[in-house]
């Protein structure tokens, strides 16, 4: 049975990305060696690293004064690397969910943190508006897509201080004005590749302002100076990222991806809004196009498990919502085909026919 | 042409490990999903994590009061995590090469460091003996195999303080008395798997002694408390580690591996000592069984490039020595077949016949 993979992350990757990675694991470009067995300093892997960086630059239209880094440790490690490198006296954070809270917690270990706005009052079901960013902050941190609560930020904020954005779950989902950010970072395991590599797009001028001791591996300057090769990078995960970016470029880039994502998300949100059994959890103007969260309407609450089992019986994977929200979460990342979204809609309609009073 | 992969790391992996990883990249256990696309919190990946930990415990005979962790960031990140977590007033280090020096540099950012002995005086071509370990140190750090200089430590030291060992390049090459260590750690990309995951075997009692603020991701306790799943672990690299350990167990475990490694190393060292063109760089009693470093004898110095080209023409990869030593380095990790070592010996003998005066 064909699987429809709605997992929140690690998540679906394009078929040809999987196929090409499997082939490179066996033998990279016919050189007689696995991509896992190569010296990272040899020409074969250097070509992988160089192409991955070049595709990042091309597809996101990254200005020349930014570096693109690939690090280990996950986006969670960035939560402390950011204040380690950037927080001199005060940092500003927008609190839009679990990941923002974790980022805030780490920053508090290094200095003063001002939370400019929070949607905690409504279980993070919206993106705050109308807040002001303090111009004496060293940076302003946002989480552009909130995987758990299904909300998203779709504008590139104007800010008096450098914007630092965790784009773990929506990078490459839309065109960006990178020049409006100081740092964009994220784990690869949603729109980009497998778990194990973290990208960091960074404007070098941000660095060198703190006097604190920064361990070598936690210092962005180390990785800038060494082209992400100060130590052995996560080679195989980086290879898969390159394959995803090749695939994305072939499809037409981030503008095309944005249209495809909006189409998929609209299809599903329309069905959620129409269907008598379900309701969405995020406020309309904050709805994520990557993670679509919905629950049973109160009068059908006791059908939750039955609907989940029904989707599983139809080959759907990963639809159970996060415990912080409950219900269901359909992650419709870049690689998710429209057919899988349609399969979910069909299941919702069939379930409605059977159960709506 | 068959390739003989002598790379120092990332390095050769067993054929069946590569094949099984390629298959799991396509479809893990026939579940219809790639190992790259699975939620790390689902039962399919949890089984991978559990088996990898269990095989570590079984194959290294790890006592019950130790945890086995899989982290991102590389062994280089451990160089600062160790003092962050363990250094209260003073740490003792044995300086046996480049990696030890890097570890020492990071520790100095956190407190007093006593280098108990160093082989820097002879370009790290030997392992110091007869040093004493200060009993007021918080820990004593060693690098058990020095990849660059081709030296190794083959005993489990008796120490008045916890021994912390970087075993990046010789883990699983011999049986260990784990109880003599406080922490054993290393990058996977030599004897274990692809780059992108770091193992940490840790005795929990070592923790909680420092008052300093430790960022969440840098605190070993975080990863112990969450079974290496505080954040998304490097799933695919961990999968390959599991396949390597399955392969290692099938071959008979670390005792058998030790015999095979000693046989391969003896074959090559014997040829280096016999051949008129070459000489080994490491002192006899300190010779690594993983990285075998040798150079042309002075009178044949100008043949260095020609010999390297000759090995390349015979399908040998990665034999160029590190710039710190020059000449050649044959890395003969667990997965290296005896046939590849014999192919190198044949090349050395043929080259000798042609060039020895």
C-alpha cells in the first residue's frame, strides 16, 4: 500500500531524492566508493559541499555578504549558540510556541531577554501583531513556522535590529528577502533533508561584538573561516540536502514551491472549514502552510481515535496531533504530493458521511 | 577497478553495511518509508536507537551504571562539553597529538589545565610513559589513537581520577575495561559509521559537580534524561552505526576484531621495516593498529609523489599522509579487508624492485 507521509519531522522527502541518496550510499557518481566513506577534504565531497552552498545562494537569492554554514547538533544547539555569539546586553524574542520558548530559555542563560509579544494566552494559536521591537536589543528572534501549533509568519519583518529567524520547518517554502535578516537557521529534517545537519545563513558583520569566551565549536566565526569544515561535517545528510535542492530547482524554485504549498494548504483548510466533524485550531490569518492542525468538533470528540485509525488503514502516517494541541496535524511540506492531501480530504469526507448527525 | 579505501576518516565501511544502509534509505524493513522520513519518536526509529544502544552495551561489555548517548556536533564539540560539565577546578590532559591539543585548548577556557606529559618534542611519534596523574584533577583526558601521527594507547590506565578517553579512531578495535573510564567518546566516522553522529559512554555519577551555567544542549544530563532524544538525533547516521555493530557482532565481536586488526597491522609494519625504500614514523612500542604512518627513507625522498601516483593507479585511495607528518598513511580500520593491505604491500614490493639501489 502506498504510504502518505504526514509526519511533522523527520518528514517526507521527494522520491527522487531518496532514490539518488540510496544510489550515492552505494556508489557516489560511479567512483567506486560510498558517499559515507569519503574524506570530507577530498574533491568528491568538496564538490557536494560547494554545490549545496551554491544552490542555497541561488534558490534563496542570498546576498554576497552572507555565509551559508552546515553544522551538526540540530537547531536546538543554535538556541544557545545565538546568544553565545550575539547577546551582549539584551535580546528580544517573539514567543509563538514551544520552539520559541526553548530558544528564550537558552538566551536567558546569557543576558537580559525581552519577550516583545506572546500568544501563550491562547495556546499559541495565533501570531501576535502590532508589537514593537526594542531598538536597543542586540537582535530580535522569531520562529517563522510553529510546527506544533500550526501557525506561520509570512512576511519578512522590518526591524531596527538584526532579525534572527528559526526557519526549521518552512525554509524553501516561499521566496525570502534575506537582506532583512541577520541570521536564518534551521534543522534540515523538514523541507531540506534528513536529520543530522543544521543550516545557518549568517551576515558576518554581526559577529565579534561580545567579549565573552566562546568555545571554538560554538563560535560561528570558526565555521565561517573553515567553510563548515573545521571538523568533519555530517556528509551524508548534506548530500541529501543537495539532492533536495537540485529537485527543488528543477521544479522551478521557491516561487513555484510557494504556489504548490498554498494550493495544498487551501485544499485542506477548505475541507476542515466545510466538514461538519472537524475544526482548525489556528486563527485564520496565522494558519501555517506547512503544518495544518485540526481537531474534532466538540460534539464528535469521541470519534478522534476512530478517525485516526481510519487514516492509518488508508496508508496515512503521522497524522496524530502533538499532545500540546491534540487532534490531528497534517504536515504538508514541500515534498508532499497533492495526491496525499487529496487522499486525506477523501478520508475526511467519507468519515463525515458515515458519522455526521 | 576495485577501490582500496585507506582514508583516515570518513573511512571504509563494510560492504554489507553500505548495502543495508542503501536499502533502508529506500525502504526501512519494508514499511514503505525511508529511514530518513521517519519520526524519531515513532516505534520504527525507536527500535533502531534501542538496538544500537544494546549492541554498544553488549559488544563493549558496558556496566549498567553507564549511559550510551548519540549526539550531533562531532567529537570536536565534546572538547568543550567535557570541561563545561566536568571541570570544577583542574583537569589533567595527556598531549599525544593534534586532537589532544585541540581538546586541551578548549578545556583552558573553563579552568586550570595540567598537561601531565607530552610527546610534542618528537612530533608526537610516541606515547609518553611513566607520567603521574594528579589526584586533585577533576578528570584525566587521553586520546587513545592518534590518527594523524599513527600512535596508539593499548592499555586501560589505572587512574586516581576519572579517565575521559577520545576513542574516535579506535573504538571497537579491541576489548575494553569500560569500568576504568569515566567517559569514552568519539565521532562515528572511522570504525562505526558515517560522519554526523558522536557516541558518548558516560558514568552518570560524574555529573552535577560544577556550579556553572550549562546550556541545555551542552549538558550531558539533558541527553541522559531523554535517551538521546531531547532533540531530533542524527537518525540516518545512527542507523548505519547499528548496521556496523550487527556486522561486527556476526564476525565475533571486538576480540576477533582485535586479532584481525593486529594481523593487518603486523603485515604492513613488517613490510615497512623490511622494504628498503620506506620507514615507519612512530616509535615501535607506540605504533597504532588503525593508522599506519610511513615515509620514504631519506635517500628515496624524491620518489614520494611517484609512489603515491603508483598506488592511485592501482585503485588505492587516501594514502597521502597528513601534512603534519608527510609521506603516507594507511588507515586500516575494522572494515578494511586483509586483501587491501596485501595490495598495498604488493605495490610497495613492486616499487622497491624497480627503484631500490
